[in-house]
């Protein structure tokens, strides 16, 4: 795996990072799923530990959350 991979497939966005040195240098992955019938974005954050066991956490963003996140990211990009 490349150190950083990003991939978009249909309603999915996958971002993987291998060797994240601020954490534990293990693989981290963020997957976001958009379902047009659902008012929230579904997010899955995964971290693979030293024993190759994946630990998954889910999260959802509303459209209001997403608007604030876009503004936050735009401020950071500028």
C-alpha cells in the first residue's frame, strides 16, 4: 500500500494512510458513504493495531455539520 491513498467509487470515499506517525504508525482509514435517501453522511473510521486487528468506529454527519466542516476546511486551505 502507498503511504497515502484516496479513492472515490460511486457513493463511497475512501482515504487510507499507512504509518501515521502522530498515532501508532499503523494503518488508518476513513470511509464516507452517501445514500441519497439518508439525511446524514455515514462515516467509518478504522485503525489496524499491531496485531493486524481492525478497530472500527462509526459516525454520521448531518448537512448542517457538513456545511460547518466545509467552512472549517476552506479556512484551513486558505
